[in-house]
C-alpha cells in the first residue's frame, strides 16, 4: 500500500494563477480531507468528503474547490492564487477515526 | 467556541528525562481526542485515540491519558528519536465529526 500520496511536493505560483493539488489513497477509505498548516495556526480543515460525490466545507474553504468523483482521488483546486494561500497543504484519509496523512505540498504564492 | 490549547509550545529534555505534554479543550460534547506525531517536512502520524475520561493508551515510551477537560501525553525516559512536534486534535459531536487541532508542542530530546 502506498497510503496517501500527494503531488506536487513543492509548487510556486504567481498571484492569480490557478492549480490543482492532487491527492490519492489506496486504502479504500471513504473519508478524505484537506488541511493547511501555517506557523502558529495549527492544522486547519479546508474541505472534506465522506464518500464519492459528497463534499463539504471545513473551517477555511474560501478560495478552494474540491470534487470527489472516485473513492481514491480528492483533488484540491486553487481558483485564483493569493499570497495568503502560501502554506503547507496536507491531504488525509481516515478509517474508524484514524487519520492517515500524506507527505504534504509546500505552496508559495508570490 | 470549541478550542484546543497545547502546552508548552516547546519543550527541551535531556535523554532519559521524563515529562508530560498537555492538551486542554473547551467542553462541548467530546467525541474523541487524538494524538499525532509530526516530523519536520512530513505529514502527521497517528499515535492514539482516546474516547472517555479515565482512558489510557500506551505505545513504547508514550502514554496518553484523558480527563474531562484535558489530555496528557507522558514521555518516559525519552530518546533523541522522540524529538518531533506532537499534535493534539479533538472531535466534537456538534462539529460534524471534524477534527480541531491544537498548535502543537515541539519536543527536543538531547543526548
């Protein structure tokens, strides 16, 4: 099992550009989520999904979109990148209340 | 508002010097409390889940305990490889099962 994989590992964007952060898991978990981690702020939930076709907003959803067409994949889209979105992004999947995190994507918006 | 606070922010220990990390939360229908370990440049790694006051879980040199308003992560005779940031997260019934994370405690164990 690869667990939770994320691509890319690093990304630099210019303000206004759009991009998609990829997340995939091979554990057949129904619940998947996206977090951002900023110094002094802890991990904050952006969006989550309880299964294919079902998504909902977390604590900080503005500027981000998600979709869940399959159980395995849960991409996060930045519509128009802003410097405030500079952060480390983690995808997670969970089973029976145990969350498994991916290695993260470090995003810088200039 | 439901909140999670971890203390201290940073902790430096000598190898073998036991100590405890604290995670306190406002009471509003706790569904579960979780501890994670995070190494630099990596995603959090699940350690424990606690569900009810009085519950304890152990793993190697780590023991997690839970009361009605806080949890402790006890580290017994730590080794340098225990150095990491330890994150606490809580799940409340009125938050739809979402996790709310504390800011973490950065632990450094010197040989």
